[in-house]
């Protein structure tokens, strides 16, 4: 059985009302559509002070039996994963539910043989290849906790994540084919091991391109040597609904990235429910989400959500502009994609390449097109609607976060009213609030604006941050007492539709990827010539936000382009290319308050070219510094 599928806007409204009147009854009903070894004892226990949230406590299940085994009788021969390789000329590969089941079981058996047990952490550092999907699901099969690290992060960032979770194993590929590049993935893992990952006993290497790699006999093993001969059946570990399913690291406004923790039962119910409804997936459809499995979107809407619903989900190895900027549309036409889900940054980048790349392709199969990761600007929304959706296909602008596990505010396929740049209404079970940022009073009227918070738990909410529950409490459950605070600001129109304005904390959204300003500053400060730095976001045509760094140098340093390049290289080394500053301005002072805090608001204004409207700067300790910074803007 599948979760309830909403069939009209009226149906949405009645389901929403039901979900608010009796959330536990509502979600218990949805949870019953899944396969459980034992039914739960308590549907929900919670308080947001702890926080402590438990859904379906005492329930026993394995998520992979819900993704795979339960589909075998009905759709064993249907394609589960449709793999489109990097090279446009190479054939796509189809893995049926039966084949996927057998691949997952084989890897699961190999993992057990290599000493991975329930609760052990396994880190992934892999390109978008089918073996990544097999192995992630294999972890879930045996109750190991997966922590997927996007394969664009640096060795240092990888080592930090491996060590934070004490991972016992890293699974990687030899190389990563991305467009015309061939990236040495294993080499980065070797560097991370050299930095020091004491908990890692095994590095399992998937042979992707077959080129030469470094090898350390003490921990390296080949994926194919361990997996190929394994039996095609593997008994699934029986998990408690509240056992950890995965950790996924994400940036916040302070400190190092934190490991967001999701659990088996609630995440399963929410990923499936939201997938089925937002995309209005129907049996036989081909669904494509262009995200990378290194991010939450790939977890929930390439793997778990679609597979839980018995969908055909596409996995794309390459990039949108290779061999040219028509690749997405060529793939949509070739595989007759019905639901297409991408990010505004990709839309803007493709839009800038010219309409002719999209015009030649038959996109008539599309039924729903989605957007995720950052606010979609009006121009991109309209281009997407007109050129991809041909004016007809509904856009779902889906707002959510790593911490929410699944989509929260969105249209429901073509059933909801659409308004450009507005995400729309909350899904059933989601109770958002706008809260005044000064008084913390909940805004009850429409229209309204304020901090976006959620007042009641839903099954996909994060349970903790790995190894540091106090941090979870401070980050998400302290700003707005009694509520989950999102870090975003939003507006609500006269009809109650939500528009997400963007982050209100020190998080920058670069091409839909979250970067903490503190994290980037720490990386910049690693350069020996840097004394102090302050990083802010500024409007960027393609990326949404770019990274602008103000840097104070030591007395010996020459403020020149060579040094700029060195600093960029330091950031690449500490975090990865996605965090590198787009602009660097060398300054002699940073604007500070009397208590010594950097006034970022002023720096944001200057970076945006709005130095003539700084607002109240009366609390500045050094107002004269501001004039010089404005004059030196790059
Ligand atoms: O600021 C919001 C923005 O992305 C943040 C979450 O980032 P992350 O955890 O990496 O997850 C991204 C994919 C779910 C949010 O706090 N964001 C995400 N979707 C939207 C959005 N902003 C506006 N509109 C959206 N549809």
C-alpha cells in the first residue's frame, strides 16, 4: 500500500484540517500503509524543550524492506533506478526492483563480512553512480548508519566529518567523471587518511574509471572483490523506528558543520508521503531529481521517497552543461521524464545560455516541474514555466531543509494555486508560524512577515545533532521558545501563501548549498598572512548568493592578486571549491560595535553596492572605517 495521495485542492484542504486536528491519528494512518515487523506502541511523544521527539516508538521495521522487498511481487521487473551516465553517447542502465534488491543484498553481505554491524557509521565519498545507491541502501539493510559526504568537499572537510562520527569505513570511487573533468576521488580519501581518520578500518573502493590509484594494503579493499561473489539475499536487520538511519552534515551560523540525525520510522513515512503528494507520482511515471545524493534532496527525493513509493527514479552522473546546456532537456526527452526536480541556480545558469538549448527538445511528457534549495527569483520562475513547462506544467517550489527530512511548504502537483516566487501552503502535518523577530509574538493575521518557525513535530524532523544534543537545542529550539526555528525569514500573503525570503542568520546560500560564514572565515584565517576576516553573502546572478570576504592582512603581506589566489586555495583546501570567495577586499579595519562584534549588516550592504543606505550606524566604534571600505569595494 502507498500513502494517501491528495487528488484536488479541496482534498488537500480537508487532509490538512484533519492533520492539524489530530496529527497522531493522521500520521498513524499513513504509517499503517508501510510494512512493519511490529506495530509501534506510541505514535508520538514530544517536547521541544529537550528537544525530544519520538515517532512510532516501539515500532520495528527495516526501511529497505519498504523500498525493495515489498515491491517485488507487484513490480519486481519495473525499473527502480534509471542511470544516465556522464557521456551522452553511453547507454543508460536500468536496474529493476529485483536487480536493485539483489545488488543491495550483496553489498550488505559484504559489509557484514567486513565487520560492519548495526549502529556502526559508514562514510560515503562517491560520484553519482549506481554503486552509491546500492551501498547506501546496503547500510540501511544491516542497520549501519550512513553519512554521505558530497564528493566536492576537500580532504580536510571529509576527515572532519569522518572523525566527528567515528566512521568505521569509507566507501569511495577511484575517479569521478563530471562533464569533461575526471576527478581523482580516491586521492582525496588518501589525503583524508593521511590527515588522520583513526576510526576508519577499511576503505572500500569502487572501480569507476579503472585508472591507477594509490593503494594501502592495510585498509584498502576493492568493492568488486568483496561484493561480486556474495549471495543475493540478505536478511534485513530489524530496527526500532527511532534507531538512527543516517547522519548528514550541514552548515550552520557558528562552528563546524553539524551532523543532522534522522531516524528510520518517521523519516520513512515523511519522505514517502511528501514525495507521492508533491510530485503527484503515478505508476509508470519516470521521475528525475537532478540533485546529488551528497545532499538531503538526493537522500529524500532520489533514493528513499521514490523507492518507498515504487517509482522509477533517475540518477544522473553528469552536469547540466555537458556536452552542452541542452543536456537536461535532451535527457527529459529521451527518457520521457514526467516529473523533473532541480534548483534555481541550474535554471538561471541554463537560462543564461540561451533559449535555443531547450527549444529543440520534446518536453511534452512533463507533468510537474519542481524547484528546491533557495528562493527562486521571478525571472527564473517565469523562464522555467514558459520554456520548460510550456506555460502549462505546474511548478512546485518546495521549501525545506536538511533538518526537516522532507518538503514542508510547497504546491501539491497541479492541485494547488500557483503564485510566482511563493512556495505556497504547508503540506498536511506541517504547522508553520511567522514570529515577530523582536517580540517573538506569533503573527496571526494575513498578510504577515517574520521568522519562520514550526510549532508541532512532523515525522521527518531531525532528532538531534550527532554527538551534541545541546547544540541541536541551541540552534533550533531556543530562538523561538517552544518551536522549531528554521533560520529563514518568510512572508505570508493575504491568502496565507508563504514566500521564503531567505536566511536570517549567518548562513549563505551559494547555488543552493549552505555555507556558514564562520566556517568560511575560519578557513580564510588559516592562511598565515591573514589577521582577521569577515564573510557575507551578496546577490549573484547565477549562484543566488556569492561569497564576499573582507580580509585584514598582517603588516608584511602585499595586498595583491597573488595573495588573493593563495587565500582562495586555502579555502579550497579547508572546505572545497564550493566555499571559495567570489570577491576579496583587503581592508585595514572591520566595522565593529563597542562590544567588539563585527557589524555584518553594514558589510552586507556594502557588498551589495548599497553603501549609501547603511541605516543606523550609531553603535559603531569606528565609523570612519566604513567610508574607506565603501571606497575600496571590489
Ligand atoms: O534558506 C532555505 C533554503 O535552503 C535552506 C536549507 O538548505 P539545506 O538544508 O541545504 O537544504 C536544501 C534542500 C532542501 C533553507 O533554510 N531553501 C530551500 N528550499 C527553498 C529555500 N529557500 C527558498 N525557497 C525554497 N524552495
